[in-house]
C-alpha cells in the first residue's frame, strides 16, 4: 500500500469512527488497529487524532458547501430553492456519516469552524440571491440577510431531523420544504411536488447510481462466464448540476 493509499485508508476509518462515537470517543489505538498498523504510522501521516479529524471535517464541509452552492446557480428563484433543499438532503442520503460529524459540536482541533459557521457560509450565498430578488420586486434588500438565515435554518433543521427519520422520501421532504418557503402557511399546497426540472435531476441521479451498480456487478467474474463490459458513468448535465 502506497503512502497516499494508507492515508486515505486512515481517513475512511477515522471518518466512520468519528461518526459513530464522536471525537472524544475515538482513539488513535482503535484507528490504528482497524487499519492494521501501529500508532506511529498514524502519527506519521497526521500527527495525531486531531489531524485526522481536521481533514475529515474540512472535506465534509467543502463537499456540502460545494453541492449547495452549485445548486444555487442558474434557474428561476424557486428552482434555486428546490436545488438547495434537494442538495442538502442528497448529501445526507449519500453521506450520513459525514453529516453526523458536522452536526455535532465541532472539536476545537478541527480548525475549520462549526456546523453553524458552515450554515453561515451557505446563508451568505443565499443572501446575494435574495438581495437581488428583493430589489427587483421593490422589497428592502437590507432584509435579505435575515430571510437568508430563516431559509437556511429551516432547511438545515429539517435535514437534521430527516437524518434519522428518513420518512417521507427525499423528494417529498424537499417538496414540502419548498411549499412552506415559497407559498407560506396561508397558501400551502396540500399535495406539493417538485418542479419537473428538479424531478428530472433526481431521476438522472438515480439512473446514474443504477448504471454504476450494474457496472460494479458486471466486474464480478463467474467461472466460465465472460465478464460484461463496464460502461462509464454519465455525469448529470441537467438543471441544478
């Protein structure tokens, strides 16, 4: 195993243990034992548990911020809202361990701030969009920061709840979030649905996941049966990608 491969292995193990037990409940000894190495190897790569944790938290923060920020580019304002809500829920769906680490009180050793600071970064992105919308509609753009905090806080808290609940399905949760944010309590749609553009993006992702699963399965050779060719995954190129 190369040095880069060993480093990645330690990060994967550390990420899983931090998600299960938190920073204080995870030890260097356990990380080393599960990797099949001695403690000095871990120290050589990261200088200690704090170093592994800092890299894990930074990776998760950058991934989530990147997904949400990308979802806010292009499209109508409602599509941006749908994209942001869906992006957060997709991150939780695909990276539950990472989200569990982020929503815990970040340890001072991370050096990258807390989940609250991440939400603040996302709110800043939303603030710029709201400011332009408010100005165009004759509203006071100075109120945009407050509304940005409201919207991001609503989506984030719902995401924390859905992390364990996992019901209703992702699309339904996103649709109801947008329903409340877009229509307000006085105008709620009794049966909200995501826009066709958002639904198309979700279907493309699901199709890509299925293709990748079939490709992985095709590489498992059965004696006497030739392996099927592995098809390359096609990246999403639709709305919100």
